[in-house]
């Protein structure tokens, strides 16, 4: 994804008035609800994906892992659709993409969307060692962690039922965006989030909609804190407020500071702009990290299981459980 801070966006959003900001800051007492999220299980789901190797587009590891993810959702009783498409990468490469959509209670009209990307970055182009810039990323955090949280929630829903339906969408071809070492005109936003772009204009069901969506991106990293992302506040301020209140209710407000992060080009943008579903991005922000504001392992060969923190998985997972089980 084009994980750059969008300074102009920040300025424009700041000029939009205070109505949306006040909606986000409104708080009310909320009690914890729902089952206990199991970080050990989510960690195992993350490890299982990494055991296939980097899930780069058009690779055997990618195909095998995709089948495993779909199979896990089916094992937990969800209806699974594998949406296949041939997409073009920034360099013209044909990418055999598969969005995996798993639906809990597909008969329910009222739905919540949870999403994450499941592919791996083909190039560790932000690694401190230039010799690694064309090596693939294991993507334990940047990909596998979001899917792992969704799988654990799907597992919990076998025994703890919800009043609404939930669609778990695993977007493919998110991380094939223009590498830093490639010739570029600097206008590469559309080269990222290709699977989400496709899904948002080819919805898996005619007329599909949801109350709101939550994108989980890099939700297992050590030292992660999830600031309020600017584009999320612009498109879905009420959802931002809902999620941050949920984090406070379950005791994880330290992981979800109410300060603002940057504006990010990520899978939630086509969901908002094309599918017209208000969708936020839970994504870490490291304001003091010199390597990247997305943390020291972002797009490096160090994005591996050694840098996954069960405490981070727990904070995000329990927060999402709180959100879902507060719906009626």
C-alpha cells in the first residue's frame, strides 16, 4: 500500500469544520460484552500463514495459503466465495488475484464488514540493507496478522451468536504497489489495493452493503499504537468513535490513542469511495520511528513471527469482539 502521510489531505480535513471531530470525541459509558478473544490462537493462525512462505502474487505459496484460509473459514461454518480476477500490476504483470469472502449468517440483511489483505509484499524495499530490496517480505504483520484476527473471530462465532451478519473479506493484490526502487512519476496511488479496488466495483453479491466496515492492517506488531487515521475520520467518523470507545470499554485505550495519525492509501479507500460503505482503517502509527511511521519492520525482511506481539493481537481482537457484540 502507498503508506505515505498525506499532508495535503490532513490540511483539507482540518478545514472541514468541527462537526465530524465532535462526533468522534463523544463518549458514553460502555460495558464489556462478548467472548474472550484468544491471542494464542490468533498467533497460531499468523504462524500457519507464514509457514507457507511469502504469499507473493502468482506464487505456489500464495495459492496454497489462499486455499488454507478459505478452508479455515469453511471449517467454522461460514459460506465462502473465492472471487478470482486477473489484475495488472504497476509494471503490467498479470496478477492472478483471489479475494476470499467468508460470510457469517449470510441470510441476515443487516451486515458488518471486516477486512484485511492476505498477500505479501514481493520486495523488501524499505529494508535498511539495500541488498534486501528485491527480496520478498514474510508479511507476518503486514498481511497475516489481520487475517489471523478475523479467523479467530470467525472461530468464536461458532458458539457465540450475533444478531447481525458478518462478512470477512480477505483482499488480495494489496501490496504490489510501485516499489521505491522503480522508475515512478510519483503518482502511484492506484497501483496499491488492487484486490479491494476490484471488489469495490464487482461486489460479491448484487446490491451488497453493510452498516460499516473495519480494515485490519498490521495489527500484530510489537509496540504498535493505533492512532485515528485521517481518511477514516473523514469518511466514517462515527465508526472511528465506535471502535475507540470499544477499546476503552475492554481496557485497551492505551493501544488506541485518540490522537490523529496520517492519511493513508489503503484498502478502505475503495470500500468508501466505490462501494459507499463507511469503512475505517485500524493501522499502526509510530511517530518516533525513523525507519517508517508504520514501524521498524514495515516492508523489510524483519516482518516475521519474531516481531509479532500477542498483546497487540489481543488488544485489537478484543476490541473488535466488543464492537460486534454491541450490535443488535
